[in-house]
């Protein structure tokens, strides 16, 4: 049995079919990147996996269960409540359970924001706000983390730091990660496997393993060769 198994028989928006006959599995602790042209259903697939899209003929099983438990989501924008401070934003996902100040403090330290609990979202930079969003997703101790282009709105240096943060958190927590990105460098640096979706709904157009040792060095010659091979295989634009 796969750790995470995703089967989408069909997802439609009106008359348009977005996803069809798609099956994807993730192993425990595996990082998989979804790439492909805009409109091919990458973000829709994440919404289905997260249980946010109930309008698809699909089945998602995590360790054999389909109750939707154990999955965290980091969106493209932080989606923080502006009237709540950082600590209360993080603990908001506790539901009926009493929030744990110790757990919040530990998460803030883990994402590099120790001492920021009393800050409001407007007092944060874009990179800091996305660190808080990652902490929010981790608060319920998920086994799978979904990320929808989470670093696309920050500058290049901040993006590198956030990528390294994600790689470290995933490794230390043993998380399985499903990441939507348009950045092939990002996909190569972070992933164990890269999956290409096509505009034509159906099974993934291609998959390729990323057999590079961790931790990965940026600018590594083998990574550059792999990127070139992926671009050629996927027939994607480099711009």
C-alpha cells in the first residue's frame, strides 16, 4: 500500500474537464513536485487532496484511510488573519482543542521566527509571513504537506532560504510533500521525483526521479544536467 494514494477519475468545471484518469502515489517522506503549463490542473489536484474540492470523482487515501486527517496546506499567499497576532494565527488550526503556547513557540523557533508571536501580519515581510503560514500548516502535526507555489511571491534570496527551510522541516519531520511549482530549479533542488501534468486531461505526461544526494548544493553540475534533461523531456519553455 502506498503512503498517499490519489486517484482522480474526473474533475470538471462546467463543460471543461480539468483532470481525468489520474493516479499519483507518494511514499512516506518523499518530496514530489508537480510541474506543467498553467491551467493543467495542478492547483485543482492539491485542493482535491486537501479535501477542499468536493466536486470531483476522486479518492484520496492516506495510509489506507480517506478521512482527510493528517494533511496540511500552504497556499501561494500566506492567508493570515490580519486582526490576529502571529501566535494566534498559528494556533487557529487547533479547532476545539486548547491552543498550546509551548507548541506555538516551538514552531516559531523551527521556522526561524522565535519571539515573533506578538507581531501582527502587517508587521511581517513577505518571507516572514510565509514562514508563519508554514508554521500554521505544521501546527496540527500533519504527515503530508501540500504547497501551492508557496515561494513565487518573494524575492530570489528569500525564496532560496524558504526552500532550504522546507527541505529541513520535511527531513526532520519525515513529511511527505506534494509541491506545485513552475520553477524547474526549485523542483530539482527539493524533489525526489518530478511529475509533469499536461493541458490534455489524463495520466501524468512524464515522471522523472531526482537521484541527487542530500543535502544538495546549488549550482551543482549534475543538477544542471538534470534540469536540462527535464526541460528537454518535458518540452517546457525556460522563460
